[in-house]
C-alpha cells in the first residue's frame, strides 16, 4: 500500500528546506540561468547587431554621434531631460576636478 501523501504531496520523499540535494539543484538552476542570460545578452544579441546591416548601421551612428539610445525614452519628459543634463554636467565637472588634483 503506498504511503499517504503529506502536506506538499511528496509522500515519504519530501525534502526539508535545508536539504543539500535540493540546494544543489537550486545552485545548478542559478548557474545555468546565469550562463543562459550571459549567452543571450553577451554573445547572441551583439552577434545579431553585427550581422544585420541595418542594426550595424544604427550602432555605428549611435557611436559616431555619441547617442545613448536607452536614455532617449526618458528624455521625452522635460523634467527628466533637465535632471539628466544637470547630473551629466555634475559628473563631468567632478571628473575634471579629480583630473586636475592628480
């Protein structure tokens, strides 16, 4: 006769929260997920941008004119643009002061 199911429905083989085999599986999933994200974001997407002519041209234009495409969305709001420009000036000024002090 099979063992009755307990709370989570795993029966006698139910693992505790601190089970080492369960922790190992979680670490493996974390590492595999990180590796998959790195492959997609670090290898595949840059390859697509280098391989597709129109995307390659877009990247070259962004580099040529120093355009930060991710920041364009937020600069549609005047307050965001003002704060971004002020922050940029402050950082550039701080870097200039640091260079002069060295």
